C-alpha cells in the first residue's frame, strides 16, 4: 500500500479514536478541514511541518504517528 494511503488511514484512525471530526482535528492543527480530508484520502502529500502539526494536535510524537 502507498505510504500516503497508510498515513491517511493512521491519521483517520487516531482522529476517530479521539472522537474528533475532521474539523476538530483541523482546528487543533491549525489546518483547513478539507486539507485533513485530503490527507486521509491520500490526495495530499503533507510536508514534515504539516505532519508535525497533526502529531502535536493528536498529542503524540511524529514517530508514534508513523507506527
């Protein structure tokens, strides 16, 4: 499976585990909801900076986000 698809599935699983909507995660990461949607669908290829913002919003390390 493509790394973007695996990453998107991981972000979605962690977001849902927190009981958050895409909008809630986007707000916490200071991103647009449609960007979170695109990451989860593997349409966007997020930069390291965006990955770090998502990890911080989820209150996990970047390493945990990729595990």
